[in-house]
């Protein structure tokens, strides 16, 4: 994603779980793509007012009230962040369906290329 954005002349800053003061770095971003692999790591006070938040993470957390005993959440604290963000993707149901659609498209394209080989 970072490379795609840079090819469109976006200034990209990559923050990871070991970045010192990640909150201050993230809070300056107009677009946040969260893919850290930690449930609700990105808090609402990290998000700049009106920023677009794309939550790629998917984590299971214990939830005794859920039928399976757990529920899925993203890397962003969605309930709090939705009050600050201009736009935000939910987890589950946000980028997952698009990921699956693109995977299927790429698989179909690879199959077509293989069939067309001499």
C-alpha cells in the first residue's frame, strides 16, 4: 500500500509497533492504514480529526457474551475512533471483502494466462 501511495506522489510515513512515540506520528496523518497485528492498538486520540482510517488488521478478542466466546476486532479502536475519523473501515466487513474479490480476480487471471500458454 505504501508503494502504491508513493507512486501517486503521496508522502508516506511507516509506523510500526516499535516506533518511538507512534501516537504523535500517526496523529499528523490525513490517511491511516493500520496493519500492525495488535487488537485496538491505534486509539482515537492518535487519529487526526477528519482523517481517513483504513483498518486492515483482524484480531480475535475474548468475548464471553459472543456465541463463540470471542469476536473479531481491528487494529484500530473502532468505537472510539469513528467519532474522530472522517471515514473509517469496520472490522469485520471493511477491507476483507475487497481482499477476497481481488484474490479471486488474480486467480482467475492467472488461470486464463495458463490456459492461453502454447
